[in-house]
C-alpha cells in the first residue's frame, strides 16, 4: 500500500528553536489531486517512571499553558543535541524532582507520540529504587511541585481522570504489561 503514495514536495518552516512545521504534498491513486499534510518536527521526548524502594511513584505537578491548567506528569523533557536517552532521563528526573537513579534505568521502548502530526519519538523508562540524596544541594525548578504517591493513589488518579497525560499513561501501561509494577484493581 505504501507504494501507492508518493511525496512530490516537502517544505519546512522553522517556527521556533523548538518546532519546525513540515508540509508534504502527497500524490496517491486514492486522491483525485495531490493533498497537503502538515506535521511538526521537534526534539524527541524522554520520560521516566520513578519508583522508590517503598513502591511510591514520584510525579511532578506543573502549569501547562497549552491546556490552561495544572497537570500531573512523570518527570521528563526534550532530548538535546548530543544526548543519549538514558542520560537525559536521569538528568530530567534529578532536575525536576531531586531524586537520583540508584540502579540502571530499564528501557520500556520507544513510542510514536502522534503518528498523524508529530515526527518525534518518546523514549520510555522506569527507574526503580530512586532516592533523594541528603548531600545534594538540589534546588526545585520554578513552577514544578514534586508529589509522591502510592500505587493505590496512582490507580485512583488514573481512574478518576486526574492524571491525563496520554503518553505518560502509556509508559505506566508498559510498566504494568512488563510486570515492573502492579496497580491495584
């Protein structure tokens, strides 16, 4: 089926240092005339599901202007040029929460955040036995609050629509499917 589609033109418009708008003109036997499709090219995402030795999950709460509200999320961020994904995941965990990885991160794989509109990847990790180190002089990032929840509370947040970040729900789902965590019914 992909042989039926041909990209006949591709334009890129850099909107900011974060985002480039890509316009592809596609010719296909199923179209009467060539069609334009738009996507956003941006840095890959990296997110980590941090779990303490007591089975508590570390979340961040922050205001998201795009949604005009506060959200609960897993720590994460954008990959920077030259980053490796596990190094960036560890760095984002520390920067946003003050918690450090104490054993190797476990990769849960890569996901395509939105196959119709986004060209980047989401690198998914779980970090077990994360700890806050007393000797660290960690300073909270402005606008981010750290929240520690048990598995029962995490399940309640998910079931009641209070944790709505779809990509982060996917990471939690991957952790459950791969038996890294168990959520109560």
